[in-house]
C-alpha cells in the first residue's frame, strides 16, 4: 500500500486549484493500492508559527505548564510532521494568490520546515536534504501568465513549493500541472482549464497505475 498525502490549499469552492483537487480525488478514489489521506490547511487547527512555538519548546524542556495556544501549536506541528513522515507521495493542490501561496499553506510549511526533520547541515555547513525517498506532485493554478522569462521571477507560488520540497527537503517532483492564463485570456479560459483538468486526470491515473 502506498501512502498518499493530499494537501488541499484552497477553500474557494469555485477555485480552479480546488477543482484540480476535486479532479485528482475523483480519479484516485477507487484505487485499492493508494492509501489517501487529506490534509486541508483551511480546516486544520493551525496557529501561526512564531514565538508561541518557541515558548512551548522552552517550557517543555523545563517541564512548565503550557498555555492553550502553546499546546495547540505543538499538537498542530506534530500532526503536520506525522502526515509528512507517513507519506510516500505528497500531492499539493494550491493557487497563486497575490503572487504567492495562501497563508494557511505557508503555516503547514512552517511546521515541517524543521532542521533535523526535513533538512540538516553537515559538518562543513552544506545543506543535507533529509527526504529524498518521497515523491511530490504539484497541482497549481494561476490566472495570469508567468511562463514568459520576463514574468517568471515574479512567480512565488509554484517556484516556492519547488524550492522547498525539491530544493531543501530533497523530495522528487515526479509530476506537475500548472493551469495558467485563464484570467488573462478570458476567451480561452474554458479551453485552458479543460486541458489542465485533463492533465490532472492523466497524472492521477498514472499514479494509480504506477503503484497498482
Ligand atoms: C485572493 C486572490 C489573489 C489572486 N492574486 C493573483 C495574482 O497575484 N496574480 C495572478 O495572476 N492571479 C491572481 N489571482 C487569480 C488566481 O491565480 C486564479 O484564480 C487561479 O485560478 C488560482 O486561484 P484559484 O485556484 O483560487 O482559482 C488571484 C485570485 C485570488 C482569489
């Protein structure tokens, strides 16, 4: 059995990346070989990453009483790390909003972007990726066009995810689907989105076949 963690990072019912998530889930739902767990970043209890967590670490060490938010953030971080540990394949369905990823997805990343867990430094100070055996599928939608060389540096959603999960954690990005330009070119929107959903279906079917 292959464990697949699907991270849903959009709560707009009409979001294109929400529909990519729906299409992926619909395609894999009958597989007996994939054990699919969903992590919905808009439904999980995820306090913002910051001093509450660092205070909680300090208090744990000194065996002091934790506040409610400190307990919640420790539990949330552990839950996110457990979800990543268990997964053989991670699938992210996420939009480009305001040139980047939704804040709730950022919080998930903040929880797992952890020295000794997803990466470390060796004695010479080189970055060591700690999760090279895991595979990743990135499903992303963006209304504008960012493939052109003059626009690519502005894009901090797909590039960020690729840098974090591929570049720092060392996971292998086995597939990606990027739907783009449907807002910039409204006359072509329907065709752009339909072609993208077909690609999502293909990627999902390939995953099912690969682990059958
Ligand atoms: C809050 C919000 C912010 C957005 N910001 C951008 C942006 O900075 N650049 C862009 O090209 N499109 C932007 N869009 C359009 C989305 O990229 C587009 O809707 C795409 O399909 C991904 O979002 P969705 O999955 O929620 O539909 C934005 C959409 C929303 C809802």
